[in-house]
């Protein structure tokens, strides 16, 4: 079993960090957007960005759940020139629904989920409950306290058990659980409907979406910030040791079986993403599970510095060409300044090549205008990441 090293997760300090001056690869548009975000959120008054403390900062969770809302996501947030740009952005990802090109670029403006997508789709995927056995997180290595857990799995319309399918792991934030994003088989969420429509229209490529939880012995663990922070750091052991093998056994994926060797051989067909505390989980997966994942989409949950994450890549025996990170946050998100500072710091590091998804790019970052730390933003960020995966360029299989 892989030995997972936990680097002081409990000492992480939530909140912001001071932005470093950056003269690296950020485009002019994103640099201006970042400047607006910094001014809007008062970045100058935040604490210094830690260099050597491992996980340097994570989002401040509030007593209000960051669970995705069941309300419709507005279909058009832009007007005038911005609206026209949004139309071009939708074409950027959608024009290749019927075929591949060398480089499919991530749109400059985040796609907006059409309001009509919240209604049930005529060709829906379906949700299943996947039960599996694992162990209590803090004593996992001893395997003395078995736990029974489950994940919600989205199975796309037309799923064929004789054909291999890409897999996305989608982690919830604080005050939430494995049903937060997609709902349950009996009560699917509006976001599940949105994914149905997006796949039917060719916006998102069909894939299995696995919604797990870092909750440990209680469904309320995610409501305890300090405990949740510890559990996100320990989640890789359960993910690789128990859940991923269970998924490989139950569904037709690119993994021949659930062994570490088979999971590693199929890493190009696997992604991990999450919002808020789910974003922090995503960073921990990036830190120790590059052998099993190529794609990562953290949103509004910062952790560490550019130097720290570059070291994590090298420590695992990988290089700049072996991963793609799609990061996002909002101008009105309380974690926005800290997350943007982390992205800026990573883009300044020679290992990371920020861009729009072209070949050689391993870091994409977008800021949602007016987006807060809430379910609407979470759905939008995850939707955009899903829409880009396995489309060519930096996201080539």
C-alpha cells in the first residue's frame, strides 16, 4: 500500500496571503482581472504567503453551507461586448463536439450554464449509490476500525459496459456530503440535470462522475472546520486504497482492474476536482496521487505556494508535462484573493506554464465576475472544468 505523508495539515491558517509581484506568463486580460480582484477584496491587508509550511492557507468556511443551490443558474450574466465574448467562448469548447483538433482552448470568459439546463433532460444519465468498505481515517494504517461508506456515481446516458469510460471524482465542500453536488438517485439535483443537458448537447464529454465524501465516522464531520481540514489531508489513503478499486470493479473504466499498477496505467483518463474544502482535498490529491490522476480542478480553496507544489510534483517523480490544473474563483468570493495569489505564485514558478489549454500548458486560471462562495459558483466552475476535459491540446488523452 502506498505510504501517504501528511505535511502539517492541521497547522494551516485560513484566509488570504499577500500577492507577489508577477511578471510571468499571465495574459494581459487575466492580469487586469486579477488586479481588479485584489483591489476589490483588499489583498494588501492579508497575511504574508508562507513558503515552507506545506499547506499555506485554506478557505475560511462559514456556518452557511457552500452546498450547490437547487435554484436555476442564470443563463446570461453578460451584456454588450461581454455577451458577445461569451458567445465566442461557448463556441470554443463546443465547436469540436463532432471531432477533435490539436488544440481546443479554454474560453477567456467562464461559460454560463443555460437556465434551461436545470430542467430534466430527455436523455438523462442516472445516479447510483456505490457502497464500499474502508477504514477510519486517523487509524487507517492500522486497519483496526472498519467503516462502510458510499459514493454517488453519475452514469452517463448511453453508458456501455463494454466500452472504457473516463472518470471524474468530484468532492464537496464544508457542511456538505456526497449528495451535495448531484443529489441522490431518488432526488437528483439541478446540477445533475445541467450535466445531462451538457452531455446531450456535446458540451461535456460523457464520463463517470464519482461524488465521494471525506466525512469519516459522522455525517457531520464536514461541519467541523479543524476536523475537516485533517480529513481532507488523509483522504488520499481511502481514495486510492478503497474507493478507486471499488469504482474499477463496478464500472468499465480505462483501468484493467483496481490494482495500483492498473490505476497508474490509466491516469490519463482520471480527474479530481472540488470546491472550497473540496478544493483543499484536490490539492492533497495533487500532492500525493499524481501517479493516478492527470487532471485537477480546484476552485476557491487555496493551499500552499508555487514552490511547494513544484516540489510536490518533483517529489512524486513527475514533470511539467504530466498534469493539468484548472483553477477558478470569483471576484466576490471571500477566498478569492488568497486563491488568486496562489495561482499567480504558481504561474511565476518555472515548472508551471499558465495558458488557455494549448499544448504545453499545465495551468489554467479563471476569475468569475460577481461570483461568490456559494453553490452557483461551485456548479459553474465544475461545469467549465468538465467541459474542457479530454478535448485535445493540454487535455489530450
